[in-house]
């Protein structure tokens, strides 16, 4: 049986995530009072597998006293080996959340507790801290469309094989900010930059001319091997610590050449050794 808890700040895409899970057969509950979670788990155990895939949304609409008890409930849930419990936390940059709420003109759930929208967004962040630290996976929806978020939920949550870690390599440009959901970040800006070769500037790390240029540089190959060794060494420790997901950020200046190439090389290598490996190029979307 599988229980997925969706949480995150208002405007981060929780409703979209629930809809994506509902489309693949999950029984979904929005805004479940956290205090009812133990009863739900008990019902799942006594239901003779009739209700074996559930997704619930727990967010700041709960009473703050209930949210503070979530860590205790999380420990309680994980004592049942027959239930796989995962917590997915969605978030976006402050500017993105502000823009989304300003454009929709919807009333923020925290509006009654603070005087304005910026304060409501920050207040909600603090209120959800007990849940944030428990998340198995964090997804940064700042640059994701609704369709990309739905695909991410299905790929990294619904379709993931049981008891296996999902590994994602995400290329990005430092000048656009580090992804919020990156667990580990590696900097490729020390490598030769194809951008400064005029005839290569129009291409990306997915194109053969850039790949040929970078593969010919010994330091690029050495960097890739070092990252491979680091991940291979420490990945078992993350798995042992009950981690189900890991996002490895690979960054360069603009996110079009070096980071894309290195991410592709790493993903290709680990796909030969693991079942759940994917790659995303943030700045190419």
C-alpha cells in the first residue's frame, strides 16, 4: 500500500500534483486535517487492500497545532512496513508565488493572519517548516508549466519502482539561480566554455559540435569521473537514510552548454546501473 502526502506553499502546484496522481489511480484527499492521518492509516491497514493508493494534501490551512504534530505522525506511519509513506513538498521562488497570486487575484489562505500578501507568503513558509524538513522529495515549480509538473509527479512519484531511489540530474544556469529542489550542486564554470567559440554559440550540449568540443577537453572528462565517483560512494548512505529521491544540480553560467553535456553524460552512465534515472535541462525548456 502506498500513501503519498503532498504539501507546499499556496500557489506551488499542489492541486495539479493531486490531479496528476488521481489520473493514475490514486484516491486523493485535499486539505485533510493532519490530526486525522493516523485514522486514515489504520483504515488503510484494515481495508483488505481495497484502498491501496492514497494521496493527501496537508498544508497551512491546517491548524498550526496540527502541523507541529506531523513529525510525530511521520514516525508513527513509518513503523508499518506494509505501507510505503512518502512526502512530496512543492515550492517556488518568492517572486513566482507573489506573481501567481497577484495575477489570479485570489485571497491567500493566510490573509486573515497577516496584513498583506508578501507577509502571508513568508508566514506560510515558517508555518510549514515542520513538514518541509521531512520531505522525501522537493520539487521546484518556479519554471515548470502545469504539464511539466504533472509529468514530473508521474515520473518521479507515481511510476517509481518500490524500494528504489529516483535519481535526477538537472542542468541549470547560475545566472538564473540555483534550483530550489537540488540536493547536491556541482559547478561546471571552471570547464572550457563553448559559448566563447563563435561557431558553437548557437548550439547546446545536446548537439554534436558542442559534445565534440567538450569531450576533447581532459578536464571535462575528469570532472565527470569525479562526480560519478562521489555519487557512487555516497548514494548508498542516502538510501540507508530512507531517501527515495535525489536531485543533482549541474550548473554552468547560462545552462546551455557545459551543464547540459555533463548532465547527459552522467545520466547515461547511471542509467546502466539504476532503474530510476532521468535528466532535465531547466534552461532549455
